[in-house]
């Protein structure tokens, strides 16, 4: 019998063994959910070194959303033992002389353990499962109440301990309802109000205000609200600190929770600081708004004309030119007359009849001495004087006989500014170049030649009576144009703006001209660039509540009396006299509160007119309050 001794090749898988996780705080026996957890046993050992080690590890672990108190059985109860001892040490006279004498090292270590244990609870309560665990734990509220009543913030450790306790209370406040008995030891609201009002520690004030806001936001705790609340006084006192955003935010949130109850809002209208509080709330809105300047162009098309209007008119022969032409023989007289009265112009056109009539009207008076040319010769002479001109007949019914290529010579009115109008516009002198030349001409050629002592003004149509010869030069200056243009503001345009494009210009009396539209018309206004921050929104809500309480209070239903029939089917019981008196007093108090509230809103109306919010709905609230502040109703 033979046996195959060949060895069978089989595959044997190899497994890599993972080494232990040696990362600190993640050892299995530190985090395992068993009653013999390493950290839990260290806390219960009573050894300071072990307790310090465990608390140090827990301080690192608690700031993690995976850390659950209930995962380690007994951990919550053990952690509570240390802060309970801390609070017990603060009772009575035990810490009276702590600021004068040093405590024993053992006491300091235990106090540190209590502080660290409460710190662990405070960090872990941020996680929602841990918050639910502490809210239902029976020792939580008694510990927090005793802490608020017994621990005094007279040193840093007590202040930190108290702050941690208040922050734990903030987290579980939504599910906590306290008895309405004001003297109950388990009710921390009066103590929180006292801390908010009397503490000088900013962190404690903010924490107390936040805790009160969370507690009083629960309608079941509304019975603890009071018009004389110390926290209300503190909130009003700290509101003007606009630069301290966290403190102002906490005060505003508490004020909103307080005013959200109608009875408290009514009572606040009678508060001595109500008017100043309104001003601070509006000042906060103004302080936090971010604006930009917006310019909207509303200019309309304008019609402008030059300031100095230069017009042109057909040239007429002056007496000097006429005297020079009359004595010349024809056809030279006709040639010179054409050169004086016409200019070559390719697009110009005159009728042949117009040419002949102009010639005839000038020289017909002298035909006895100097015979006139016939019309055909005058028209022929045009080609001799102006070679580019041409006499032609334009077809069409009727035919038109024209001379094309010439036009009337034009005189500009700009030259008339410096023309002498002495002798009632009969002065033959040509226009001058400047005012000084014209003035010199009038003095030397006209005034100095007058020998009488009283000289009349012969300028154009001037009706000024004769004045002494020494005064006539100064009077003449009133008729002459200014040698220098008047000074203008840099923004003043150099043209004249007319009321409309078809308005006549120049006008005989420009002062009666209707005012023209502005050349550059723009509406400039401020506009909010960003949405209002949370503090501004809370302040606006507080203003809205006070406004509605002052102006829009619900009218009482009419009762059956001499002036009202009441509601059908509703039978009202006859009130007793004392109840009637109480109702009358309440009505008077409400009317006084509304009157004070309306007066306060009237006083802040000017400030509210400068408030601008980006949201249209919220801005509508501001507009409504401003409008109501104008009429007071």
C-alpha cells in the first residue's frame, strides 16, 4: 500500500492585529458604559489625586456631542456630590472671613473639585440629551436654587461657580415651572432679579438677564412678572450702553419678554422712565442702521439760448455810404451799390424784381440829377460784380425769375453794443471796439462841444432832464455796456434757460418770464443698505408693543346703559358698588397710561423720522408710528 506523501498546499489567511488606541482620553476603560468605569471609580475613591485626574479627563470629554451623562451609570449622581459640598460650605458664616484668611489646602482642593464638577455639568448640558437628563434629574433644581440663594460672588471662584449654575438654568429653563409663591426657596427668579440689579459683574448681569428671559418666556411662569421688578430697573439702566452689544442684547430680550404681557405693557406706560426708554430704543435703531446716499436724477429737457443774443439783419445804406454812391456815374454807381448791399453766397437766392426794387428805392429820389439804369441792365450787372451769380428762370407755375449765387449783406447786432446813439440815434460814427472807445467818443465829440452849463442827455430815447455838465459823464455811463462781464458763481451756467423750447426770446421784460425748470434736479435721500441686526429688531418689537398699547388698545365692549343697547342675548349682571368703583379706577388708570404713552411717542417722532429699515414691512411700522405721533391719535 502506497500513500501519497506529497504535502497539500493550502492557503492560510493572515490577520493584522490592531494595537491598542493609546490616544489620551480614549482608552476603552475610560469611556466604557459600565458601573466600574475608570473615571467613575476614581471620582468615588476619595483620593484627591484620583479625583483630580478623573475631573481633568471629564473636563476634556464633556465638550463633545458624543459625551452622554447617562451612558456611564452613576456619573451624574457622583458629579453632583462635589458642587453640593461647595454650596454647603458657602452657607452661614463659613466663608465670612475667607477674604481675610487663607483656607486650608484640603478645603481649596475640594472647592476646586466642586467648581470643576459643575463646569463639567455646564458643558455637557449644551448637548440636548444631557439637557433632558439634567432637567428631569431630581437634584438639579434644588442645587441651582441653593446656589443662587447661598453663593455670594465675593471672589473669583464663587463668581465662576454662580455663573456656571445660571448657565445650566438657562438651558433647562424652557421645561421648568416654578411655584407662584414669592417666598419659595425653590424659586430662583427673585434671586436672579436681585443679581441683575445689584451685581457689578458684567458676566453675571448678562447671564441673569438671559436666564430671566428664558424662564419668563414660558407662559406658565408669567405670574412672576412684576411692574416693580428689579431686573426691569436694571434693563432700563443698562440700555444706553449701546457699544456693549451682548449686554444690550440681554437687556432688550428681557424687556421684550416683560412687555409681551399686556398687563406689564400697560403698567410700563406709567413707569417713570418710560419716556426715556422710548428715546433709548429709537437711539439704538439710529445707532445700528447703516445707510447710503442715493441720488435720483429727475431733470427734464431744458431749452437754452446764449446769454448774449447775436442777431443778423439786412444791411441798410448809411448816410455816409449813400452820399458816396449818389454822385458816382452809372454803371459804376450800380457796381459799388451791389458790392455794398450784397455778398456772394452759393446757396443764396434773390428774385430779380427784388434786386430792381432795392436799386430803384435808393436812387429814384436822385434820378433828376443822376439817371437810373433800366431793370435789365441792373440784372446784367450782377454777373459782372459777382461772377459766380447767375440770372435764371425757375420752371413751374408760375415761373420765377431769380438771381442765384448772391444774398443780402448782414449786419450783426453784436456790433450795435458799441455804437453811438447820441443825437437820438443820428450819430454817423461807426461801431467802436470797446466801451472805453465809445465813452471817449461821446465825451470828445458830443459833450465837450456843448457850451451851456446844463446838458440834456441825447442818447437814443433817454428822457432824463438836463443836468450840470459835470454830472453828464457819469449819467452817460448808465447807457453804455459794462466793460467786464458780470461775475458769476462757478455753478451758474453761461446760457439762459427758457421756460419752454417755444418761449419767445429775447423778451422785452425778462423779469416777467416764468421760472424755468432746473437744469440739474436730483432727489437725494438716505437708504438702508443692510438688514437690521437682531438687537434693532428686538428694540423695534418693544416699540411696537408700547405703540399698540398706547394707540391701538382694544375698545371695551359697550355696556347696557342710557347710551348703549348692548349685545342681543347677552344678559349682564348688576355689579356691586365697590366693583363699579374699582372698574372706574382701572379705566382712569388705563386712560392715563395711554395718554402718557401717546405723549411719549409724540416727543420721539422727530427721532423716528430718521429711522430707515431695509424691510418694507418693518419700515411700515415706523411710518405708522410717525404718523400717529403727528396727530397723537
